C-alpha cells in the first residue's frame, strides 16, 4: 500500500465520525487554555502539554487507521506485553513520590496505563474467540485475566489506575452477557468486603477516605486540597472570574491544579455556565461512543467500543466527583484536560479505536 493510500485511509477513519472528532478537538482546546492558566507558575509546562497533545492526536490518527480485525489479532500479545512490563516494574522500576510505577526506557513510561487499553482488548478478544464456551467457565477465566494486572497495579501501589483497569474489564464482562442478578451479587459482595479490605490499604489511602468523610478534621493538612478546590469551584459563581483571572489557582491555594484538580481551575474561571458547557461536551463524547458501540459490526468491536466509551465516562465521573469531594482523592486525570503525557496517549488510542470501529461499520454499511 502506497503512502497516499495510507494517508487516504487515515483521513477516512478520522472523518468517519466528524462530531466525535470535533468534540475531542474542542475538549483539547479548552484543556490547553486551562493548562496555560493553571500552569502559569510552572515554566515550560504549557509547551510540554502542546507536545503531548500533538503526539496524542498523531496516535489517535494512527489507531483510527488500524482495522479492528488486526486489533483482535494483536490482543493476546498486547495483554502479555502489558503484564510483562508490570512485572518488570518490580525488578527495575523507578520510584516517584513513594510509589514504584514507572520504567525508564530513555523516557519514563507507566506500564499500568497500557493496561487500560490492553485489558478490554484482551477480554473482548476472549469473549469473541470463545463464544461457544460455557458461560460460567468463560466468566471465571475472564475474572482471572482481570485479576492478574489489577493485583500487580495495586501492589505498586496505584489505587486509581487499578480501579480504572478493573472497571474497564468489568465493563467488557457485563457487556458480554453477565446477568444483572450476578452483577448485583458481586457488587453486594464487594461492599461487604470493604471492612476486610480496610487493613490492607496503605496509610495514605486510608487517610484519603477519612479526609473525604471529614475534611474539616485536618483543614491545613490532609483536607487542604479538597477544601481549597471546593472554594475555587464556589468562587466561580455563575459566569466565572474570567480566563487567567482565577485567584485560588494563581495564588497557589489549589495543589495539583494543572493535573488531577484542573477542573477546579476551570470552574473558577468559567463558572457554572462553563461547567455546564464542559459537561455537555463530555456528554456528546459518551453518547457518540455508545452510538458507535450499538452500530459495531462484530461482537469484538462492540465489546471493545462499549468498554472504551465507559472508561471515558469513568474518567470524567471519578475526576469531577473527586474534585467536588464526592469520592476520595485518587490519581484519575480529567480526559483531554489534565496535564500529562501517558494518560493523554491512552485516551488518544482509545478514541482512535472508536473511530476505527465506526469506520469499519460505515464501510460495511456502504458495501451492502
């Protein structure tokens, strides 16, 4: 295939769903504007985020041009490589902020991020490949495939990423036909196991839960971040203070303001109206993903598209809930907004996969 044919194919995949591409572009633009404001006192961070966005868009374009059938063929190898990298972290990993989550290969990479895509990819392949397997056996095997990487990520420790990988796998399992009765039973069992899991949590994880329940218990220490984020969101009012005019962020009251807590900066500067517009964009993103899922051509594509869409929803739901003190503080970025490279690349791959699946279904519809 010539480079012209490849370029034409990539362009065709990107325009297969122009509304999805436009929504992502608007989110990236709004995210860059917010990072510029939030990272005003971090020289070079905005330039790095511009680079991250450019790379993520390139990755999305490449992923959009990979046929879902080829993704299916690659699934076991991608999953195996992800698990191998997670094991390598324990041998030659780089420690930062008390956690050993990274590998240095010229640059620092976080293998657990790969599992956010590799996990649903593997389970979608498994349920597509072994459709004739007895359902109870299939779900048991799927549970083992899911438990291995989640356990390794929890060991790093990285609770936020472990929960996202767990959610990604659970979405595929539910979409593959797990009955609501069984799902409800598992949910109740998980809730009942919370007291047993409490002693297994690290001190900082227990502190986050306790701080959520009573932020005022340590307002200048562990509760400072949640309290200041709430002040920033509330001070934005209806219309906000204006771009670059937020005080909580610019005066340094909100820690992690360009990463996990960037929503508080956006809310202060653009107010309730800006928040509604942002949530509307995320709503369009999720709805388009669900439409792509419903129109997918194969079981594999349907399971994968549904999982990727619900991962995007989970990112948004947990991050905004965390900043608004509904959930404990975990390391979950706001999609296409938060400063960072690895998570943005993962999102690029995920949205590229959605576009590839949409392109596949549109091509088949056009053929017949």
